[in-house]
C-alpha cells in the first residue's frame, strides 16, 4: 500500500437490541425526573417501567397515525417526535415529554393526530392498563395528563382556526 493510500478501518456500530428502561431512567437524571415519573411516584414509576415497550425509531417513522386505536401513552427517551396533521405540526415533544394522553383519558377513542419521529428517536410505550392503574393511585398523574391534553387541544384548535382562514 502506498503512502497516499489509507488503510480502510472497519467501523463497528453497536445497537441496543433491548433497552433496559429501568437502568436508563436510573442513570439519566433528566429522564428520572420527567414530569410523568415525578407525578407517578416511585411505585407508579416502577409499574410503568416494568411493563413498558421500548421502541427505536428512524427519522420519519410513524409511531401512530390519526384514526389508530389509542391504547397507550408514550414517553420520549431520546430524539424528537412531532404531533400533527399531515404537514401541520401541533407540537414537538422531546426527551422526558409524553404524548398520547388524550386517548388514554378517553379509552376506546382513536388517535386525533399523527405522531412521527422527527429524527432518530427512542420512546417507551406504556399500556393503557398500567396508566389506568397508576392514575387510580396517583391523582397527580391524572391532573398532568389532563393539563397536557387541554394544552394540546387548544393548540390544535388554534391551528384549525388559522388553516380555515385560507
């Protein structure tokens, strides 16, 4: 090999096959103090973590679509997720934020918007049964979910008003 040629160095990429959510939350101070976990308390947080489904998403990958069954709540572990209708963005959620609360508060309802990974992202999906159990023990979680739902509904209404002007 000449001096102008560089030896190709193989790049090895390791990917998590399974995220240990408990370790992640314990090691990451920001996630450990996420509003959902603070409101749930230690026992509620453990229940959520124990039954969560971690999901790794590529940029542009749909998490759910408007009209899908709304039977879970999501927490962003890494990256950014956009909530909206087609190209219109209602909200962007980032590490420590949750989404999907409107449908969790109204079981058997359908998703009211699209959720899409804006960039590579990891999310935890919490089943409805676990959210309901935590809400029964921690009224603060119910208040947190209602506040988020109301705030996003207002943003959605304002967006609809704006778009209907045209």
